């Protein structure tokens, strides 16, 4: 039953008709719990509150799979607008983005042009940029672009998904190059030919990837709400005396806030992934797919009104 629900919401995440409906109707049906708002002003308010609680943030202006060059440029401008707001407000935040927002599906050169604009803008302001990983079809090209950018900039990070078979080799390569990564389990619907179908195998691979990357000199962002994964990470950090500038725990806005606060209280660096914008539908559906408990929350919000 749980797997059927996961498959349903993963499939719904790719429904363009529903995504367009969501844009027109605003944050609905519990989405406000997971999305900080539709405007940069609302997002910055959320960042300030999290900063006051001892947490850093990475801001993501939601959007993906852009097919029009004008939309790709608009997304690029909005990324720079987000960086400018972070800089002006002096909040502790980095920027997260998806390269399909910037025109990757239109033309790689166009995407690189936009990424360079953003990286230049961020570098001038001493801000970090995280390149989110998308579905498997974009995995290799995302890593190719990341390697090109990391040869020129030292303020860029990318994401590795533990449910992919290839991730062990990718993490070994990235660790050897001192590349900064965010490690996640993975939230897209992928075939068994490329991804572990069973949770236990994904969990075991996540731990293995932590074991490989945490000892490297680069930053490891441990992005999970799974307490078993967090306990494993803590053991590696303690056993290998890994300093706080080489790791951080990352969690999603609106999910396991109790655990976020507990980690801060223990003295661990914590960063919260804060999405905002009107293109929230796909992100919201993937959050429902990841954790069935979130569905119950949504149902309650619908019946309340």
C-alpha cells in the first residue's frame, strides 16, 4: 500500500495540467507547510526565523523542466534576485537551483551561460550555490556541468542520490576531487534498472556513501530525516573526529522541526532547505510520495476548509 501511494504521488508530480492549475490557485491543501511562500519577501521572513533558531538555510525558487528560452532567462534572473535578497538582508543562506530551470533541456550551452551568470553573481557576494539533482536522465549531464563549474568556482555543491546504483562510483570520484556534496536518498520514480527498489538497500547505500565522503576534506551535507541515518553519521563524525566545517545536517522546511532543533541543541550545524514560488506542485507531490504521514496532514487541511 505504501509503495502504491508513493508511485501515485511520484506520477502526479509530473502532471503538467495539475501543475498549471496549482500555479493559478496558489498554495493549497497543506502546501504552505512545506513551501515558505510565493514571494521572495515571504521566503526571507522564513529564513530570518530559522536563522534566529540557530539554523542556516538554502533557498530554492521552485521550478523545473523549462522548455522556453525566455522562461529559462526569467528563472536565471530570479536566482540572482534571490542571491541579492540574501546579500541585502544579510541572512545566513545559500541558493539551490535545478538546471532544467535554466534551460538544460533546451541547450546545454544555454544552461551553462545561465549557470555562469549565477555563479559570477554568487562569487561576487561570497555566497554558495547548490545544484540539485533531478531524474536519472539528467544525472550525467548535471555532474558534467558541476565538474566544469567546480574547476572555476569554489562555492558550488551538487547532490548525490543514494537510491541510484551508480552513486557509489560517483561519490568516490567526487571525494577524490574534494567536491562538496549534499547526500539524499532520492525522490524521483526510477526503474529498477538504475535504482534500488527496496528501502533497506537504499538505506545501506546511504550509509556506505557517508562512510566514503565524510572523511574527505570537502563538505558533506547529510540531507535526511531518517534518524537511523543521522545516528550513523554521528558515529562516523565522532569516530573520525570530523570538524564542524566539514559537515552539516540538512532537512526540509516544515518536516521534523523537532529533530532540527534537537540537532542544533546538540551543537551540530543544521541547514534547512526552504522552497518558495508559485511553481510548487511537483515539489509538493514528491514530499507526499516520500513520507505517507504527510498525506494525513494534507487530508486534515482539506477537511478543515
